[in-house]
C-alpha cells in the first residue's frame, strides 16, 4: 500500500490540489514538504497534533519534513476561524513561544539521515523584510479580488478585518515560496482551515518561479468527536503537550477514556500502528469491548510518543493504583499527578493529627459524629488501608514522602491532605 493509499485508509486526506501530481512526485524521489504552526502560546495542545503526525508519516516513507514555527506570522495572527482581531503579542513573547514549541515538535521527528527533519522559523526571512519589498516583490502578485474570495477573509468582511490580518495569507504564501526556492519544498500540508493560505502560496510560486515549477497542497480533516463535542477538550480545559499544564497521567487518561464510537478512528489518525495491527485491535474491540484493548493501545501509543516510556509506565502505575486502591505504592510525584483535581486540605506543622478532627476540618464529613460513624463502619481509608479506630491519630508514617496523605471515604471519594 502506497503512502497516499495508507493516508486515505486512515481517513486523513481531506483535499489535494493535484492528487495525480502529488502521487507521481512522491513515487519518483524524496520530496521535501512542510507544515507550520504559529506560536500563539507556549505549548501545543492535542488539537495541533494531526498535521504534524501526518508529516511524520511522510518522513517514515522516506521524505523530508520541514517544521515551520511562525515567529513572524505569530506576530500578525491568522484570521482563520476567528470572528474578531487577535490580541497582538510582543516579539519577546512570540520568540519564547517559538522555542517552547520547537522543543515539543522535536520529540515527534527524526533529525538524522537523508530524510532528517529541518526546523525553521519564518522570522528569519520575513522579520528582515522591509515594507517596500513586501509590496513590490510579493504584494504585486496577489490580487485583492483573489484575497477577498478566500473564506477566511470574506467571512470577516461584515464584522471587520484589519489590514494586518488581511495580509496574513500573503505572509504565509511567502513562507511556501521561500521554502520552495531555498529547500526545494514541493508540498505544504495543513489543516482544512489552511486551504486558502496554501493555495495563495501556490499562486505566488506559480507567478514568481520558473515556468513548469510544480508545487502542491494537501489538507487533513478537522478532528471531531462522534457526540458533537469539541475534540481535545475536557472539563478542566485543553489537553496540552506541556506536562506542567497537562500531566502525563492526565494525558493518558484523556486517551484511555475515548468513546467506543471514536477509538478506531483515533487509532488510525494518531498512532503509527499498522493497518494490520489496527484491524486486529478492531476485531478484539468488537468481540470483547469491555476489555477496552483499543483504548489502552491508543493511550499507550500517544503517551509514549509525547512523554516517553518512563512517563507512560508512571501513568499506568497511577491508573492501576487508583483502580485497586493500593495508593501507598505511589511516590509523591505520582500522587501530585493522579490527585491533581481531587479536593485537598493543607496542614501546617508536624504535630500528630486526630483522624476524626481532620475529617471535619478538611470538610470530608460534616460533623464529628458522622466522622466517628464512618470510621467505625469501615468507610474511611488512609493511603489505601482501612481504619476503624475512631481515636486513630495520624503519624509521620501516614505521610507519603512527608508530603501527602490520601484519605478515601467510601469506594471512590478521594481527598488529599498536603503538608
């Protein structure tokens, strides 16, 4: 199966400017192709992943990926999908974001060998460009009517669009032209919302490059959930690639909680498992859905890819401990990950704590009478161990690495005591 056939089987291809031309180019030689992202924040979230994972598939097939982080275009703001002007960031903010995103993207690609990835920042060429050069050398080739026909621009005409954002599509077109001329880049890959910007780049290449030049565009579909809710969002917000914003355990949990209706699609989209491996998981899933083998495979593949094997094993350990109740086996770091969103109560000092009083002070129960009843009835656990003595006093031995005590009331209600 060819690369394009594999991408079609996975449902990844949305639009191609010239399907025959792309297939022919890929079959003849190693092709350089690029995908870009603007550094509007200091971390990517999983909604950004699919274009870059698709770019990685091209690298696995022997082609060279160019990863562009838009230090220049990030200063302007893509009007795509926005109803109002973006808040402009300082150059310092944007360049800090560039470095953060480059580190995250570097984990996905291989930078060695003939098809080693190339990382670029469009501030290196666009940031040095003066206004007259922009207008004479590039603006002259892109007509206003042509730009007004773009959905990203026409959709903003009623609410208003600044000249700054109006020219964004030309800046991105300059990127494609620059990479075409300096890196022999033949294909731009992006999300479906980037179609207008990609075709503007092709228009600029057609008008400024030698006759007979060939360049192409390819877009991937918007990732959706079967229930209509937005992909990549949880109750606590976006699922980030930065482990300080979304811990590896939370990242793992997002994927393992994928619905039955979406899991096979996401295995095709996001993992590098083969067609045979995914079809085997699909058969297992259909025969024994309660085992959730497909979800486990998805969570493991994605967590390993973004955070590494050690973080994956840590996430699995936390998951198993919470399921079994054997939480005393967890380290303080693992507790901080696994219990990030549970109710917590901070205790100052090192004095011993009476359990009944702590249950009331931490608002785990409403009264001392209720606390004593819960303890005597065996409904209270400290670090996974049931405590039935109403006069129990917590000691240093109950403090995991001197930082945490985990109290469970009933089967699933966890509370975190912090020291």
